[in-house]
């Protein structure tokens, strides 16, 4: 059985010794970029590799042009996947300590390169650790494999596309950040507060219950049915602060039974690099 959205700690535990499963630890702290790696060394799911958001899942920031987490080059990233022991038949499992908000970036990148057998560990590291499941310390390794990318360019839109459709009733632009950032009430990361005019707010945390697990599929379906209001998935564009946590909404939307929507990877932090672009509210 292939897992393509989320999976439980119990399902992962059954496959810890499966060589065709690759587990990726994506713990990260925006304020302390090296903290996640130190936590990984202290204890991680056996066999998992540490994946650093800034170094492994992004390309170089170009000041005044890109957002805070630009997408990696597809060829460079495919080579990284090969070096991590992932090929086109590998079941990939990703986890973090942020309810999947960071691990979703790696999930989305794999989908972008045509690899659908990737799932987020439901509940992440806290769910694994609290149940006294096996834990490993130090650094884990995997033998390299060969990953062949099948890039899906239709999953991505740029700022020009967003400007064109943001007020079009046939499209839906969705801001995945917390509501206080959408409304410009409490902006703690980017230098300009607010949102892209025309966007609606749907914080990715709305996909979770009070324990940090994804909502049941039927509740996710209700959430996205109400959000989309009949707009087809291919006309839905998600963004967030830097193109990372917006992917959590995309995972949840797929789990709810929808087809793949679009991502604006540059997101708010790229949008505001051009003072000519409108800002709301």
C-alpha cells in the first residue's frame, strides 16, 4: 500500500526496516536555523535523514527579487533526492515538530517532481516520541539511489499570474498564514504587513485538531468544500509567507479528495519586494 498524504505512527513503525521506505526529519526553527539538526542528533526516528529547510529545500535568496524560501532548481533537487537514497519507487515519509507545516514543503517538492508516494507523519515527532516508539541518536545514512524527475510545471504560478487572477471570480487565491498576519495585525517575520488583495484567509492550522493531528477526512472535505465553493482545484492558488506552510493546505486538500491545486512559491515575502504590487487590507 502506498501512502500519498498522511500516515500514522503505527503504520510507520511496521515499516521501519523496509529498505524501500525513506524517512526524512524536517524539524526546523526559523529563529534558530541549526536547532532542528541538534534535536535530530539528540533523538530521531530510526533510519531518518535530517533535511535542512534553508540548505536542502531552497535555492539562494536574491534580495529584492525572491521570497525567503525560493524553490530549489529541479535538477539540483533531484540529485539531492538520489543522494538521500530515494528513487522513483521509494515510499517517502516526512515529519517535523510543527504539525506538518514544514515537512509539507518536502512533500510538495516531491509531488512537483512527479513522485506521489510521499506522506506526512500524522502528529509528527511529538506523536512518535510520546508513544515511546524506537528512537535513534547521531547521524543516519542511506545508500544512494537514482531519482528521475518528472517535473509538473502546472503546479506553480508566479507573481504575474497572481496579479492576473487575484480578482477573477473563476479563481480562488488563498492565504495560508495565521489570520492576524493576513489582517496585518501581528506581522513578526516580513517587513510589510497585510495580504494580497483578493485573497481569502484559510490558516493551515485549520486542518488540525487540538492535538496537532490532521482532521478526519470528512471534516477536511467539509472545510475545502466550503472554501472553494465549486471552484475547480486547478483554479485554486495557495500562498503563505514564503511558500512553505501553504503546502500543508495542499496536502489537506488532496486528503479531502481534491485534485492538485497551484502554489505561488514566492508568496507574501516575494510579493512585497515590488512596491508597485498592491497590498491589503
